[in-house]
């Protein structure tokens, strides 16, 4: 794992993103859908106390049964700045992954990878630091243009930054809103979409995200005695 460094300010954070971005691997296909393990990671915040809780839920990719799960609690040490959200979350997400009793396999983030202004969202950042294959599956689009995909499960359309494809708007269930899939590290975009569909068998969100979201919200309530105040926005 690459040593974690927390920048002192926005300028240093952007410079660090530019440096780490050169280490993103985009020429690997990644594991086949429905094989091995797949791990969902998510975070919840209590902004009033600057507390962040991360959860990781490891599933058997074939059955979607839970293999292992863990939570970690930390303090927010970096301000909310659009495009730099990873710096608020990475320390606690790394801690929760390190606390798992099994190898996480493929990691799925509720966020972005290449679909980021500097092509280095949370999924790419996490992949570079851990060396794991990582994809981002977000609930909302960031700043990129796209046409609505067809109405059926599996329909998709490219997320575009000018003429560059940075991800896919993917319909995971008939008639629902799409999710927004982008490559983080060590996996191809077509394969990332195939994994997302394999994981989203009954709901719009992949099961990894659904379970990690529920676990981190529950852990935050237990840690603070309050419900989560989410700070995740378009600045991933």
C-alpha cells in the first residue's frame, strides 16, 4: 500500500492528485463478474462533531452473501472542497479496509473514478493507494454530459467530457434512474458496468453499496447517538 499523505491545503491537494493520477492503471480488464469477492465501501458523517464513519462489506460475488464486514471511525481533517472529497474520506476508508479479516477483492465505491475533472476521484485514489481493482458507482452525475440511456436494464450511454468518455450512465433496473459508473483502477469500463449489473440484482444500487451504506449509518448512530448528516456531494 502507498503511504497516505494528507495535504495541508487545497493547492497541495490538487498537486497531490496530479502526481498520484499518473499511477492509475487503465489497461487491465479486471476480475470477471460473479467471481471471487467484491467489497462495498461507504461513509457517513456527523458534521457537527467532524466525525466520519466508514464501512466495508465483503460479499461473495456469485451469491452476494456476506463474507465479512467492518467499520472504522475517524475525525474529518480536510475541508469540503468540490473535487477533493477523497481527502476527507480516504484515511478512514483505508482503516476499514485494513481491518477486514479477508482479502477484499474488487472494491466498489459510492463515488467516481475517471469521471472527475482531474480524472482522479475517490475510486482512483483508493485504487492507487491500495493496489486493488476499484470502480466507482455514483447515484448522481458529476459535471459531465450524457444522453439518457434506454429504459431497460443494461441500457447505457457514455458520460462525456468534451469528446472523451469518462464513464457510463447505466440503467440497472427497468424504468429506474441510471447509476453512473466509472473506472477507478485496474479494471476496464465495460467490465465495471458488467460488475455493476451483476451486483444490482433487485435494486437500482449495487448490493455492495446498499449494504455498506446501511452499515455505516448504523455505526455512526452507535458512535454518536445521532443520525448521519451526509456531506457527500458533487465534489467527489
